[in-house]
C-alpha cells in the first residue's frame, strides 16, 4: 500500500488539474501535487533542461512506497520513474498518455504544432523529446490503472489498448464521450477508480479488457 500519492500534470503544467480528484480520493496516503519547472505556473530552474531532469525531480522525492497519478506527458515521466524505482512505486494511474510508446498509426493527432503556437513560453526541449519505451514496459511489476476517453483526438483509445497490451498488470477503463482532460472533467468517477485500484491486494488480477465505469 502506498504512503504517498504523487499527482503529476501534463505538458501545460496545470497543478490544479488533479485537485478535484485528490479532494475526492479517500485513500489515506499523503497527497503531493507536482509542478514542472518552466511549465505553467512553476518557475523555471537552471538545472531542469530535459525530461531526464523532470524524472530526477520526482525520483528525488520518493522516500516511501508511493503511487503516481499522471496526465498525458506526466504519464511518460511516471513510467520512467517506475522503471527507475520499481521498489518504491506501488501503483500507477495513467490518464490519456502515450506512455513513451511510438503511437504512429494509432490515429493520434499531432499536438506539438498546437502547443508550440499557443504556448510559446513552454520549453522547446519537451516538444522535441522522442523515446520509445515499448520494450521496457513489460518490466513494470506494479498494477497500472489506465484511464482513457473515447473522444480524445490526442491519445485515442487504440493507444490505451496498446499500452494495456504491453503492461503485465493493466486495467484499462474507457470513459464514454470523454476527451483528453477526463482526469479533470470526470473527477468523481476517476477518484472512485483510484480508490478501488489502490485498495486492491498485491496479488489480485487486473484485466486488460476495456470497460466503461
């Protein structure tokens, strides 16, 4: 069971994104909201110049068994943290993320031009980040809850299905009519699923078939 629950935002760095869910989650773990230096309201830091540095920031805060709740780009960071410290990451909850996979051919809309034009202050290095973690995903031993919306053009359901197929203990939940921000818009449903996920016994079975809560 986790003692801490880290909430990781997406590329826009919205630290308020997970607040509605965090307020509804009943699990007694300490809730910690992360911001990405240089993204959104979080000021830049001189030693943060790439994804590796963001991963390092989270890893440095892991001092007890913890679960990671992550949105979009935050999901890539969460997976890399879990690969680095599988001894301390007890559970993953990932919403609408590529998971560090190559999602070419899965119908995903390229979000980079939109973000580059509408949010010019965001660091360029994250827009250019390319890494395929597909072959390493089977190394993750912890249960993973995957949250997807079937109206998300950025990370379509096929991405969630591929990610679920690569993970040993994945539970994919699909929200009818939900978009990329389902973690915010469907807070009550998401919080209930997180509580169920965190309360599961270590040896319980996690099904990969898509389900609608």
